């Protein structure tokens, strides 16, 4: 009704153009790296589908919510500058091109371990995948956590535990959840 006045002073949550670099990464390499990162924001589908595990030899997960990560074949490392500040995340994509999880860097994340996670990965052509759309995001749940990694009888076992993160980290996680329109448990 008032044109420009109607939207005056309303903060825009529009994203800048995001840059994504695709890498081929085995589940074992992913699990080893995730266990070193510290506090993260993890988005996973509410109803996990049984993963298509082709080459997850030597890998196990402690809970059903992590099982889709066993099917990870590619990761899309994305950087963007948003109205809330810079964002960096990875999309874990299986062999069929489905996103099985998204992991956001938080201020409490070990940045050197984040960069090291991709050191041994091979650059890849973008897989024929669907970018997580609003439906995928709305059907996801966000959780602040720390991934754990341990060795057991020759297997790399991925688990999760509560993340001891700062109030700044909690605020950033909340901002990400709001901008992605997902429910969050902190």
C-alpha cells in the first residue's frame, strides 16, 4: 500500500552469490575429518533413508541419524556472504545426487581442521545433484554438535556429542537456522 515505506528498514536475508567447489571424498576421509572439527551446526533430514553404501568399507555410525553420511561420495564446499555475515558449509551428496547432510562452520569450529578436511580430496565435476531446496531444508532438523571419531576393531566409528560452544556460536547457529527456515536444537 505504501510502496517503499512498507519495506523500509526491513532487514534483507537475501544471500549473495555462493561459490561452491566440488570434491570427491570417501566416507572414511569425511569421518576422520569431521571428528576433528569441534562445534558445528549439522542439518540432517528428519527421516533418514537407508544409505546406498557402495564404498564405506571400514566405517560405522553410532546412530541412525548419521547413517546417510555413509553414502557420501561428494562434498560441495560452499562460501557465501549473507546479510548476517560470511557463511561456509559443506553439502554431503550421495552417488544418486541426493544431499544427505549439510554441515555449517561456526565461530567455535577448528578452522585449520576445516581446511585440512579437504586437503586430500580430489577436485570433481559437479555431480548431477539437486541443491537442497526449501522443502529439503524445512524437512530437516538443525543441531549444534561435535562429531566424534574413534577406532574400534579396525573400523572408523562416527558419533556425536553435545558441543561446548560460545554464546557467539549459539547466536550464529540460530541466525543460520532462521535464514534456512529450519527448527534447531541447541
